[in-house]
C-alpha cells in the first residue's frame, strides 16, 4: 500500500549540544515488521525538508514561542480540536498536555497521521492480532502525535508552523504520570521506560506487542537526525507506561 507523501516539515533544534531534527508525519514503522501472520511496513516517513534555524527549537524548549512560529493554543482557541477527537482524552500533567484523541484504524501497511499539530492518534491494530489494545483493556494501547508541524491543518483550513503537542515528550522519565479518559473512566499510567529507537532496525513487533505484564500504553513520535535527501528521521522516541 502506497502512502501519499505528506508535506510535514520539521526544523532543526538543539539538544545536548547536538542539533537534532524532530518532526513527525506518522504513518507506521520504517522497514518491515513481522506481526503475527502478517507484516506492517513501518511509519511512512514525512516527505519534506527541515527548516533552517535551530533557534526555533531552542526558544521553544526554554518555554518561549519560537520567533515566527504558530502556537497550538491559539489554533485550538480559534478552531477547536478535530471533530473526531472524541475517542479519549490524554493528559500529561508534567508537560501541560491535555488533548483529544482521534481513532485511526490500521487496515494495511500504514498508520494514518494525526490531524494537525494538537491532535493525538490512537491506533486500532485489530487487523493485526497480538498488537495494540484499548486503554484499560489489559493490552498495549498505542498513541502518537506530531512533535512539530509545518503544513495545512485540514479541519481548520489554515496553515500552521510551530511546535506540536508532543514537542516536549522527551522531558518525560520513569515515574511520570500519563492520564487517559476513556469509556467513562480516568486511567492513570506511570512511565516505566523511555528510549530512542532506530527507525529501521528496532524490533517494532515487540514494541507494538500486546503481550505485556500489565495494562500498558505506548507513546511515540519522531526523533534523531533528519535526512534531507530521504526526507526521513533516524529514530523514534518511544515511551512505555503501565497502569497504576
């Protein structure tokens, strides 16, 4: 199954003295991942180019709005959230994240992208037995969102350029709490591990597996270095949290 290229653009940002490009256009995992009797060809990577200027990223990480960048708070205040962001609500108190979650059904080799910079996607992996799950269901509910965004926001009919909802996800560590409102319950999860995984060589079948010791969620976004020629990112930031 081919993926229509998305014009997601990231911009270079400094991290630990190294400029790391972070942008996301989620689709699934890069490379071939065996899942049960089927296979999932990973995250169809963003088609775009990095925006020059690490000062954008540095400003955002210090709590300031990057010069010339849009703010997701303004976008939500004016246009609200995507109309399908009613599956659940996800909060990360430490990061000030509170956003609606939209369902995305994985019916082939791709994971559809979240709809805009403030949207979080939950992936229905029921087409691939042994992976994923719903929050509170005892499996491994998979969530993803953009780390930054430079593209048209379809439901708002406007262009957005700026940090996205998972921009500061790399600030989480073991012990931090993620809350999910789902099916009339508020479910609390505690982060158990945080890793940057190679987009091509990581064992993504194990990451998506629902064979977990306790009810879990997995959050992920893009990270690492941006390959301007391939229009792809080298790593994925993956966070696992278990039900408290």
